[in-house]
C-alpha cells in the first residue's frame, strides 16, 4: 500500500576516514543457507517481498530470486499506474514482475485494486453517479484480475477502508457507493478469477485495537453474508520497539473466523542514525512478528515491504527515520535478516567481522533539470570521528545545494565532509547527508574518486 520508491544506487564512492583509514571497501554479502524461501516453505509459510520492476537485475534481482517465494508489485498494479489516462493502459512493469516470478517459481500478490490513493486523476476528478462509479470499479477489477487470471495467488482487493477509530474512511468509494463497495469489489474479483485468494488489507491493525476490531467485525459480517473473502492482510509498518503484544492473539481471532491472515508489508523503522543497539532491537522485533505468524496455522506468511534500505519508502515519508528493512543499502544482510532466518529454523549464520566503513549513493528524486541525492556513511567493525566522501560525476552534473555536509566541486570531482555535529559514526551506526544537483541528458551513478 505504501509507495515503494525506486532509487538508483551506486556503490562507487570512496569514504575518506580522517580518523581510522583512508578507504574502506563494501562488505561482502552474506546470507543464511538455505535461503529464507526454503526455510519458510519447510514451515508451510510464504516469505515475500515487495519489488520495483525496473530493479530486477544484478544483485537486487539475484537476492529477490534466491530469498523470496512471493513478490508484491510495489506500485505497478495500482490503478494510477495501469490506467493513467482513461482507456490507455500500461502493463509493462506489472507484466515484468509476473514474468520474473514465474521464471523463479514465485507467487505474486496483486496489489491493490480498490484504494483511496494512487488513483488516476481522471477517476478522482470525475463527477460520477453511483451507478457510473460502481461500473468503473467493476470494469477495472474485471480487466486487471482477468488479465492475470490463474497466474496470481492472491489479491489485495480492498486497501485501507478504516480510520484509526474504526469508522469507515471517507473516500471516493465509500462516499460514492457506501460501505457495501467492499462486498461489491470482492464479488467482482471472485468472478474475474475464482482461483485467487481475496484479501482486505490495512495498517495499524496488527494488534487488538479499535481499528482491527472494526476490520474483524467487517470480515465476520461478510462471511455471514456469503461474500467471498479469503484473507486479511496486516500491513505491519512498525516502529522500533513497538511490536504489539497482542499480535498473535489478533492473528488468531481472524483465523478463527475461517480466513487466512498474512503479514503483507512488514518494515520496522528507526530514528537515524542506526547503531548496534537499534539494529539488535530491530532484529528482536522482526523475530517477534515472525513468531506471531508461525504460531497460527492460518497465517499464510510474511512479506517485507522492500528487502533493502535502498528501495524503502520510509526516509521520504518519515524524515529522519529509516533503516527499516532486512538488508542495508549495500545489500548486506542486517541482524534483522538473520533473526528472520532463525525464527524459520535456520542456522545462526552471521557475517564475519569486517573492519569496514562504506558509503552508499542514491538518487531519491529526479526532474527535467535537477535531482536530489543522498549518501549514507555506515560503519561495521570500525568507527569514524570524522569523514570525507569523494566521487566523480560522469555526465556534467553539478551540486547546487547540500545539507548535513560541506560539499565542494571542482570540475567533475566532488568532496563532501562532515558537518560539525555528525562527524562521529559509531561501530554499527550510520549518518546521512543530502544534496540537490543539476543535470542534462543523463544522470549516471558516480565513479570512484580516491583523491
């Protein structure tokens, strides 16, 4: 449900540590053996991840294929993506993700058919009668679900129908069709693909509270009415140290209604910079979520909302927070990854000590004449009391503004050094700085600068 940002990440940066060493190399990527998908399958569970289709190559594609048994398109199947203009369709990324999954023996979770967000402007700005709006919804579901009939295991049919207090969210659908739009959407989806499992998906419903109770009562009512409903998705966008204590109880009560439950969008964010204590707590939190699912037979499995911090929606939505996924920005498994593996019965394989500090470069947004970039300096097995990062732009890009660092550019060469307040990077910690730049024609990732 949350926007999965697509970032371009370059690892070709030199971290010039003025306290510890001149240059560190990126850590090797270590993973449990066997991979998470095999460990989960042995427990009768699915282990999934949300993905960005354009990134399904290289290391990102290799990890996606090796570790996960199910894929959720982060944005590619949302209405605004597939039909931006009425009657004009773009299935390219959605088709790419489905094809990738089929090539690697993975399920696909369709996400999402009826939601209040990421709809095309022609739909949200229309002046529709109830009959017209209902027809548009039915036609959209028939078209999209029908396109992938027999190929997708599950669909998030209705996304985020409730407010925090358990009342219905005032949306295009609720205001235009009333609460029964949910039953109408589920019925249309069942007609379009009788074999797919149909879910209602929401956030802040992981524990027992007013919102999850409203969802529980809705599912109970739908079951009693004979409306097709197969499962409930608990998104689980969580905050460090705040896994609900009633999570297993909540999963069980939905299962007792005769529906499956899935953790559909798990990430656990923290205040940056990360450090060893925070990463240890995050690992414990991931294990707690996994254990809650494993304890209930009808919990189908867990999907993380992006597996790498370089492809996470958190930093742009919650400024100052991040490091929410099981892999860092350099694709190195974090303690959270190993906690997931251990909860699934895997070994305790952990990375050997690495005396390394690294820098990860990413483009967080881009427009016709400019872009915003970010660099994260991270240490594992080492520490810095001050730092410099250098790189060389390859296509004439120019830095126009920087924050949390002092940056200078001479020709193509850029050197950025710490501000007075963020020079210290502890073992297991990281700091981030950002900048705006201009570009023309292309904006490739930078190359190594050792000077």
